[in-house]
C-alpha cells in the first residue's frame, strides 16, 4: 500500500500541517502532493484526489478519508463528520464508512 497525503500549504493551512506532522512523528512512509490553494484551478485539482473537495486528504489509490463541518441552514457549524471513501471508477466515489459527532 502506498500512501499519498494531499495537502495545501503547510504555512497557511493548519488542516494540512496537522496530519503531515502526525505522520512524520509516527514515521509513516508517504508521498506528499501539494496543491496551491486559492487559485482558479484549486477545487478541480483537489477533487481529483478528495471526493469532499477539501484538503487534507489521505489516499492509497482507491481509498480516501475526509473530515469537515456540518452546517445548519443558517450556516452555523453544528457537527462534524469523518468519511472513508472508495473509488469505484475514475471520478466515482462511494462512502464506505461515515462517522459524525455533535462537536463542531
Ligand atoms: N475540517 C476540514 C477542513 C478542511 C479545509 O477547510 N481545507 C481547506 C484548506 S485549509 C481547503 O481544502 N480549501 C480548498 C477549497 O475549499 O477549495 C478538515 O478536517 O479537513
């Protein structure tokens, strides 16, 4: 299994820095794929790896994990989710595990 951590910028994206640091401290072998944030092509490039459209994302070729906030209709963050996805075919992802908590 070959792991790739897809991240934004380690200086300005603490979401990206956190798993990168954890994996380094744990001594895990992984490739790093950096995607420049806030460009016109950012979202499309992230979606190549992350079905949630966000970085960080850890991929092994067919599995990906994503986390993020859940918003109520007013836009207030009320919960968070963690999802594991499997790529069935290029660009087609299905959730194989989904966990939420009411901790935004
Ligand atoms: N709560 C998310 C936050 C992820 C997030 O907001 N990532 C930002 C960069 S810090 C991102 O992907 N921005 C690109 C975009 O939304 O197009 C997580 O746990 O991964």
